[in-house]
C-alpha cells in the first residue's frame, strides 16, 4: 500500500490541497491512502472546507486520522470548558475554529457560551471526525503518531522506551500528544520508524543538524529525518507550507 503522510494541517485547506497535488496524490492510479497525523483545525481560516474534505475522505475510506492535541482541545472547549474563550483556547486557535464551524459571531459567542458549546458538539468535526481518530496507526515498518508514543519520563526530561506503549491508557496518549518527538527519539527508540507531527521541523534541523534557525529567514521547515523517526510539522501558519511524504509498506 502507498501512504501519503502529512501532519498539523491546522485548517489550511488550500495549502494542504496544493501540497497533495504536488506530491501526486490526486493523480495517483495506484491504491493509496492519506494519513494525517493530527491537528486538522485551528490557526487557518478554512475550517469549513477542511471539514468537508475530511468527511469526503472518510466516506471513501481513504484516510487515517491520527488524533492530535488540538482535537483534545476542541473536545475540552465543547464539553468541560462550556464554550468559554479561555486563554489557551484562543491562543491555540481552537476558539476561532468553533466560531467558524458553528457560524457564531464573536459577540454572541461570548454572551451565549453554553450555546456555542452545544453547537460545537453538533458539528461533524465533533460528532464524526473526532470519534474516527486513532491514537496511533501502524504498518509493518512504520508507526504513525501525533507527538510521540507514550514512554517512561526520566528526571532529565528524556523518555525511556516502554515496550507496552500500545497498551497505554487514554490519559498517557493524551500526554504523549504534547511530546516533542525530535527530542524523545534520542532516548526512546522503537524498532519501527516513527512518523510524528506536533513540533515544527525547523527545531530538528536547527538543534540537531545545526542548520538554520527555528524561525529566522534561514529556517528549514522541510521534513526532519532523525534516528528512527521522521517529523512532519511544517508550522504552516508561519512557513506557509505543508509537508507530505510518500511511503510504501
């Protein structure tokens, strides 16, 4: 099977569509599937378009949706936090996504935050897309996650390998979605190559390859390939690009 893999598309539908087109996804006559490593919305202004695109892929069984930390954030906004514009929901773009998908204007949303939460729970994103996500996807040679696989935290901040990571609790997976995989890969090795998103690729190029800066004019947001891993988050809101890699397995 051929897999087109991307991550952290964050509501930038046009940029995702362009990247897939350039990778040959739409014209590929071979059997293939798209794998998105979490964070489907927030940041971009094309939430409605992204939602329609994902639903169309799901109807054709043409996509594998790995859950990201932003899916957790949207679920929290729609349930635990009752639609309130809390600082982290606003700064992460989750609140803006709720407004886009529900059609609420900002002034009404603030006054009627419980109604916003109820409307968010009725969106296809909440009702169909989030329930279709998985913590990880696995093939013979690859593991696909958002941040990293659950591991054993050490005092120095590194992560020890847990051979039972596939049996980790939902809370452990929730925490793992916030891990910087480029750091974790240095001390937590899996027999298979792990593909991840969540943290901007320029970090790996700058810190571990000593090539360019993280966010300067010389920053490199292309996929970062490190020991036993490939990172794909292009920080689209900043770089304007979406990374896509093509794998066979």
